[in-house]
């Protein structure tokens, strides 16, 4: 099983907010750039300690704004019937974790537009607070942070409205193309291509900026361009994969009657089964009912001397919705679940009983075969 690097942070309006470890890089960069660059340049002759706390508060406000931007997407999506698993913060911002793609162009448009709208409202709110504080001659550092948050939220809204899929503007573009052409796959392909072009433009702009002496701004432009190109390509590939797998049931691709281990067996028995069957993962089953799974990670965490006596039930990972799926679900849902959780295998469970195991390798093999045989081709350019 792949290791999930997402760390829970807080729950807001029922959405679990997590952060990827790469997010810590952004935290450090923002605090440093604000306290050592932006605030000293904008508000001279303040104590160094003031610049530091302004940088820290500004960074907290920025990340709270990003969370609210993503919560707006998620709240609208949930109201429109979408299943949202949570929100993850990472080095380039945040992303709502969708169980599936929107079912209509209208849903896509409303979800995509909600984030920039939330950022614009936050920009107005922070600007009004800054002006009110200045009107009563309040502390300059506080009004300075409020002005920064107003400006950065406006920048977030404008940047996200770029028609570069998978940014919000690119999703709005996809919704328009989808509504016009009637094909989500075709709309995704066009929006992703435009996103790739814009990403390339940002990369070139970054290189030119670095050559011109603006190293920090140029590096950010270069990295954001790389991110947009990579994300656009990945989003298109995911859409094509889901299109190919959407009519195939998990039951068709799962491994039936997999090798299992009892919860009362010892960890040493699991090691024997690993070696005898060339496996790295075993479902834990009692009386046909799935209880969880045990893999190399759990076994390696134990000293060799303890493996003879420790029962599987003490080291196994219990069955959870994220690690299991119904045999009647389509293979596209299984792939999306694996991509979201980082797992490479799911227990296939029906009415609590183990029906099989579905592996990422089998899904990818099916995709490769269908692609080589030109099955489920992408829709042609619409009318």
C-alpha cells in the first residue's frame, strides 16, 4: 500500500481539511517573503519583530482564505449532489477531493465559480475592515495585514479565473464547451490543451523574468507553469481512463478467491503466505467476513522475534470505506478511489463478506489493452 502523506488539520462544515507535506514548503516561503520583503517594503521603519508577526498573521490569513475558497467549491458541490471526501492543501494551494466528476455542465460551472466568488467577497471584506480601521486611526501593522489579505484574495480570484484547466477558469471553460458540444471528454481534452499552452507561457515568462533579474517572481512563474501543464495533462488522462472504465464492473476485474489470513493467525503465518504466493498484501477474513488487511508495512514494523506470537488482529488495518468497494461499482470508481487514497489494492466487499481484491495493476493493464485495441475511443469533435 502506498503511504498517504495527507495530515488531518481541522474539520469545517463537515469537510475534513488535510495538508500534504509539500504545503509546509509554502508556509515557510510565505512567512519569509512577507516578513523580509513585502511588509518592510510597504511599511517602513517598523521593528523587525513587528514584521515577523505581520508575516505570520498574513500567512495564516492567506491559508484561511485558501481553505474558504475550497470550502466554497465543496459546499456548492455537496448542495448539488456531489460527494466530497475532503480538502487537501499542498504547495500550490488547495484542492477539493471529488469522488467523481460533475454530472452536468451546470454543476461544473457553479462549483468552479464558487471559489473565485468567495475570494472576491473576502477581498471586499478585508478591504472594508482595513478602511474602517484606518478611519479610526488604528494600528498600522493590523491595517497593513488587512490590506495584504484584500489584495491577495483578489489575486487568488483573478489567477484562478485564468482559462487554464484545471484552474477554476479552466473548469468554467470546460463547462461552457461541455454545454455547447455535449461531450465532457471532448471538453476536457480542449480545456486541458489550453491549460497546457497557458502553463507553457508561464514557464517562458518565468525564464525571461529570471534572466531580467526578477529571480523570485520568475521562479514562481516557472513553477506554477510546470504545475499547470502537469495538472492539465494528468486531469485529461484521468478523464480518459474513467471514460474507458466506466462501464466495466469491479466484479469483472477483481481477483476472486484471493489468499487470505485469519485474524487469530500469527504474523509469522502471514510471512509464510507472502513468500509462498509472492504477495505483499493479505485480506484478513473470519467466517467469510472481511475484517481488514495486513501488508508488508505492518509486518516490517514488528521486530522479527515478535512475529511468532503476535496475532494478525493486533497489527492489521481494520476494514474502512476508503479501503473497500462494492463488486457492483464500476472500475472507474475503483480507480478514482485509489488515486484519492494512494492505495494500490481495495477489498471487494458485499454485505460484509469478501468477494475479492481489485488491484491498481489490473486496472492499468485493462486501460492499456483497451487503448491498444482502440476500444471506448474519445468522442469526436461535436457538431
